[in-house]
């Protein structure tokens, strides 16, 4: 049978210690509901006692909701060895589970509290007893426990001997400074669990050396009963062990262990926490980053078409996401076909080849080409193939300075002969057209009149989006439209104009 491990999410308490992050009372209530009801973590740690009026209101609101839903025992608050002040705060807020912060290393005890072990234990026993009288259950944090195991094991076991005789529900073992290696994590926790087999121990990992998920795995292998995690790995300094990565690792690599967490809700919660905090998710962050289910190399897309050769167990659908195929200079034909498939578009081999060449060209100038850009690129490529090119705009210099008129210097090849002109105008494109008129006056050719000019970008794009410029031209016989595509708006208009010159 699988061993079910408790997951305690501490985003609302330890995660809030991320520099610059503070949740409002309503945000805390929203996230508390989401974490317990939809994500289905076992417990949540929501605040530190006595911190502020805002924390008090947040805990009070959460506890009122938890009481109505029968979830009081799933909501925990960090408390202190303070003669009962934290207990009084909890009573007023309606909280029923305290996570009592104590000293898990002799170094902290000696230099921060300046107390003997016996004095410390006496104060802890007093707070536990006061909690019992108030109907408050107690879990105990051993702050700096990892350094305690390294440097003062005799003190740690003296402390645990005392705690295991107290009415304590769980003992919480934090790697407070994120200093443990995976092998140490396994050794220390295994040693403790063998000595106290009937006591519930949680592991609380920090990520200072980027080892938190590895340490979590070893803690579970050693027999830990619970884990403390945060959404997006939020927390002080380098943060805490991240919830999404940890759950994926447990589900894929620890078959003897299970949790109640709903994988498909991880991404939704991750995005909401990011929105509330303004704390961005790195694009390459496992499970929840924007790029982690995006294939960029064309060979990978080709392999996915041939028996899913580049898939692993981390299928995006598990987390409520979809696989994407990036478009750019490394994407190749296979990526383009995948995107065309999603858009419901069909091109012949020659058209696909031309679109591929255009995307590679754009990718050299613009880091990211999106699926939404694709219809514009197709339109531009197919439009360009409708004529044989005889006019080439070779080069140009566009200037725009405050207090001076915009100007353009232009070099253009018309059927093998090169012309250069310079002109000013009301804007850069107007200056370009004025220079062009000078060239065509020499050729004794009348240019069509520009009667409409429209620019659009794909829906949802940002400032680096591809621009499609559509210009309507009027001649004595008929009107016609040409389009240009580029990440620069003026350049896209020049490309549309080049098409017009070839058509006339």
C-alpha cells in the first residue's frame, strides 16, 4: 500500500516573507479557499501571530470560513514562546492549531535567546499547556534544526526526548538556512524517525543551494510524514521547496508515496499567486513557467510527430496546460505544420517552404514569432509570390529628432539601375514617400495615390509584435491593396510600398 504524505502549504506565511510581498486579507482568504478546496493540500499555514492588525483580520476571516466548512484543524498559525501572548492572539482570531517556533540548534539557543536548554524547555511546556487549556493543538518548529544536527546533535536529541513526552501533534524539522545536502537530509531524518517511530515529523526545506526538491525526496525516502511547500517556491532569500515541482516528483519518482494534491490545479494557483504578489514566474520554471511545455527546435517537433520521441512523463495536460511549438529561426517545417494544424490552415509544400524561410528571416531580427503572427506571415508570403520582383528597395536611413523634420535617404534598384534620393516629410514614412517621388519623377512615372493606411498586430501581442501594414493605392483605373510585415511599423509600410512598385 502507498504511504499518504501530508502536504502543508505555507505560501501565506513563510511565502509571504519573500522580499516585497504582502497579501491583503481578502487575497489570503481567496488563496486559503483555493488551496484547501481545489488544490486539496492537507493543511495551510496562514500567518504569524501578533504581527499586525492586518494579519489578525486575515486569520479571523479565514477561521470564520474554516469553521463553516469544517476545516478549522487544517489552518495553522506560527506562534512564539512568549508566555501566552500568542495564545491570546489566536483565541481572539479563532485559530485552533499553533506551530510553535523554538530553537533547534544550540548555537541559536545560546547566542540568540541566551538561555539554557532547561530554561527553553520550561517556556515551551508553559505555552503548550496554555494552548491545551484554550483548545489549541500544538505543532513545534525546531528552528535551525539542520545546523543543530550538524553541530549539536546531543542538544537536538535532548530536545526531542523532551518534546516526545509533551502533548504535541507534530514536530516540524526546518532546514532554515537551506544548507542541507540530500545525503544529510536522508541520514538525519532516518536517524530521528528510527529513534522516535511513533512521532509525526514534517520536513521544511529551503532552496539556498537549489537543493530543496532533492532534499524533499530524501526526506520522504527517510520516512518523513509531511512536507512544507510554497506556491512558486516563494519564501525568504532563495525561497522554499516549490509545491508544483515537488508534487510532480512524488507522483513520477516515488511510487510508494502519494498525496491528495490535485495536479491539474497547480498551474491555476501558481498564476493567481503570481498575480496577487506581482512576483513573476521565471519562463523556464518547471511545471508552471511559460516556456516549459514549448518545443523550439524543429527536430523536436518532428520527433513528436514520429511516435512522440521528445515527450517525457511531464505531459502538460496533467497540469491543465497545452504543448506549444515555438516559431523562430530554429523552428523548421515541423513546428510550422504543428501551428498550422492548430489554426486549421492548410498549405502546399511550396507555400510551407516559403513561410518557413520567412519565419527564419523574421526570427533573425525578432526573438519571438507567435502562432497568432502566422496568418499575417502567410498572407505576406502568398501576396509576395503574386508578382515577379523587378524593383528592390536596397537601403534607407530614417531619422526622427525632436525639433527637426523627419527625413529619409533612399537607395532603390529599378530594373538593374540604382537611384539615391533624400527628402524630408511630416513623418518618417512621409519623408520616405517624398524621396520615392523624386526617383519616379526622374523615371517619368506617376506613382499611385495613397488613400488608406492601416496597421494591425495580432490580438494579445505586446510591443515587440509583428506589424502588418495594409496600404490602399488609387490609380486612374482601379484601387488595390498591398501589405507589409515586420516588427517595425515603418519598415512594414516600406515593404508594402515595395510591393506596390513591383505591381505597377
